[in-house]
C-alpha cells in the first residue's frame, strides 16, 4: 500500500514535464519570431497586407468588413477579426508591431497540436517535443512578420488533423462538434483550407473501407460526415451564384504540361523546406503507414497527409500565377512531413535501404533541376524558401552558384538523414540537422524579406510615412489618374495614411487592387463628381505616366507621383497631361486636356521645356504651336492657343536628335498651365 502514494508524484511529474517543455517551446518560438519580425520595417506584400490590415481596422472602428467604404466580399475574415483590437491604436507603426507580436504567438501555438498528433501516433515524448519545436522554426515562421492569414491558418490546420485523429479514436458527439468547429474556422482563416474537411472526410471513409466497416463508420461519424456533405453542397451553390468574392478574378489553367512542371517544382521545394535530412524517413514512414499500418491512427494520418498534399499541390498550380511557386499554400505540408518522420523512426525495426533509395532519388532531382529559374519568378511571391535562395544568390553573386550550393546541401542532408536512422540516437541527429537547415532557411527568408520591405519603403514613401495625413489634417480622397498608376506604391501610401478614407478613379484610371472603387465623372467645367456629389476639398492626386493639376487648388505636399491638393470649393480638373511622369520627363508623345469654368476654353497653354546638358538636342512641339529645337542645356517657354468647348484636347511631341549612351532619354516638360485670354482665339 505504501508504494502507491510514492508512485503518484512521479506519474504526475512525468505528465507535467512535457507540458512545461511545450509551454517553453511556445514562449521561445514567440520570442524568436518576434525578434525576426522586427527586421521588417514596413509591409511589402501588397495587396494582401494592406487588405488584411484595413479589414481589421474596419472591424475595430465600424464593425463592418469594408475597405475604404467598399464591401470586400472577402471570405478569410479570421485574421482581421483576431487582430482588430490592435488597429484601435492610432499609431499605425505601433499597431503594425503589435500585429507582428500577435502573429508570432499564434504561429508558435502550432507546437501544441503537433505534439498531440505525435503522441497519438505513439511517437516517444522526447522526440514528439523535438518535432513540435521543429514545427515553429521552419520557413513558415517567416510569415509571422507579415500581415497575412498564415500565422493563424498554420496552427489551425494542424489542430484539424489532431482533432480528426481524436474523433477517429472516439467518435463521440463532442469530438465531432470540436472537429466541425475547427473545420469551419479553417476556410475563414485561409480560403484554400476549405479542402481540409473534405480531406478528413475522405480519409475517414478510406479507413472504414479498409476495415470493411463503412456502415458502422457512417453511423458513428454521421454528424461530421453529414455536416461536411451539407457544407460542400451549400458551398458549391453559393460559388455558382455569387462566385468567389474577392478572388473572383483569380484562377487560371495553362495546360496539363505547365501544371505538372510547376507541381513537380512545388513538391521538390516542399521536401527541401521540410528539412532534407528527415525527408527520406518521412516518405518511407508515409508509405509504411499506407501499406502496413500498425494501428488505425497511423493509417488515417498517412492517408490524410497524402490527401492534403494532393489538395495543396493542385491549388498551387491551378490558382494565381503559373510561373510562381505558391509556398503559402504548401506550408501546411511541412509539419505533416516532420510528424511522418516521427512515425517512421518510432518503429522497432528500421532498415535504411528504403531511406537510401529516397535519398538517391532526391539527389538525382537536385542535380537535374536547378532552382535559379524558379527562384527568379518567386523573388517577390511570398515564398520563404526562394527568399532564402535569393539571399544566398545575392551573397554569392551567382544564381548558378546558389543552385549548386542548394543541390549539394540537399544531397548531403538527405544521405546523412538516411544513414543516421541505423543508429540508436540517429533520430535526434536527423532532427538536429533539420533544425539547422530549417533555421538557416528561416534566417535567409527573413533577411530577404527585410531587403524587400526596405526597398519598397524607400521607393514608395518619404521619410515620414504618414505624410498625407500630416499635411491634410483630416480625411482625404485618393483620386487615381491614368492607366499607369503603380498599385503597390498607392497601397503603401494608403496603409500608412488611414485618413485617406476612399479611392476614386477618373475614367481610364487604374484599379489599385481588386476592390470595386467608384469611378468619378468629369463635368465640362472640370468638376469631379462621384455618384452625383462633388469630391471633398482635400484630394490626393495619384498617377503614373500622367500628370494633373486642379483649377483653383493649391498643392500641400508631394512625393513621387502623388500630390495632395486643397481646394476652396468643389474639386475641378485644370490640366491633365498623359505621357508625363512626376519628375518632368516625358514620353516621345502624349495627350493634353484642359478644362475651364463655364464649359469653354479661351486662352493660352504655357509650359517651359528644357533639355539637360548631358543629352543631345531635341525637337519639341506643344499643341498647334510651331516645333522648337532645343540644344543641349537649353530651355524655352512654349505657348499654344487653346480654344473651343471644354475640355480642349491636344498633343505634344518630344523627339530627340539621337540616342544617348544609356538609351533614349527625354527632355523635361514643366506642368503646363492654362492662362485665360480671349485674344488668343482672335
């Protein structure tokens, strides 16, 4: 009798210790990811980061899912809902850092379902904890510094797998409701995860068919399977009637050949990102789990991993860009492969022949498939592995050299992982090698993200990012002029200046994202109206290769191709020049439009033109005026009469005498101004 109380504390200690270690993993993962996120000074993934931030701000301030007052029809609302409190902070920079910190914590929570899955697969506790730590230091951790849905979708996907294994073991009503709740949250975190409940249902049916107990499974799991079936039917009906909301313009298919090529590259990248050292044992573990499972959970996990892999690979090649690896879709496979490794090494007998064959195949692919071409296409595509590849390429100053280093490293790690399984503590060696390679990829990905964010920040914004709000002192409207406006720069300005409350496009103006921003109309006197109402008095004119001025307005601030104007009355266009960029350089030809009060133009259009001293002479014509020849370093004030109904339209030409050493360069054309003078039309 005396031995029983003595054993209780030891049993309790054995159950508490893994929880403490797991809590430490979550804490350390949060600290690590938060420190890495500090390297990102500004969002650089547009329009995604802008969209999520504005949805969160709208929920926090208005309770509605809107962006600039426009309904987004956006399905992935979990991230905006959970980060909304952070956007109550008025300081945009501080709110951005708080969201990064929340992302780091939530993504680190993925260690908990990873550990639970490993233990349900009968992986020893120590190895299960090591795999849980590996899950939060891999390339997907690079998403913690970005305002994206992945920090929330990543642990949620693992939670669905853990709940599926639990429900499969004990199909009670409660376990089915928990699984349904997680499956319902999955597409709200990331629309592509709508395939996850389908994969779970298919895996459950496959397991029941293997054991020839389909009727029993349908009876005991009827709540979950019935709800999934009903949800699929409802989803198909809604998609057929209303489309995919914000994603209605996406989805392209470029043929089976292109899909197979990109799918092969995607799979190869997944294997490298998972840690090439554990890949041989992971793939062998999945194969054994499918063909010779030791217990039901092993078979279900293996089938579910394969189905999830097929689903995300199909989504990555059928959605968005056909020349770009979509690592955002593929990241959910990485922890499943790590857990499959634990499934393999937990077997009593481990012969390395199969692992050696997988390592040899991976080495052959590494030798035959250089990644420098795919890395170039994915340099700006939210691809952590290729971010790290491009950072290595920058360091070596050679794309071929970087591809060679990756191929050699993948081969060495694969064979080291295959051979290490022969030894008693080989699993820990493989996990250690995977830690090193995963952390190296994470560090390279974050450093490349830092370079992208810094470059985008320098090009899109002045030193003071909230320059529009500071100069306007109140709400303002972005008015997009011309088809050449750069959406990324516009969205960066909108992110850091929340007082720019809406975007309006002039006829022919480019969309800054996929939202249905209203299009303005221009009256004959130049008055700009939206839905019949004139614009407010503070307008941010935004353009690309088009310049514009407002009649009766004064510029308050200017950066790049954006100018903040204040008007005393209704916003009226004065002069619009197509083919002129913000620094004054012009294309070889372009159009000019002039508006005047009263609906009639009568006067002069004046503009000073100059030819830089470093360029050859140029011939310039403005409207109907005679062409003038500008010598190098010369300048002239050009005038042309403008008469007739408003708006008056004309053209200009700027023809160089010959090319310069670095290509064609244009003269400088100051912004033309309209000078009323009835005598000009005599």
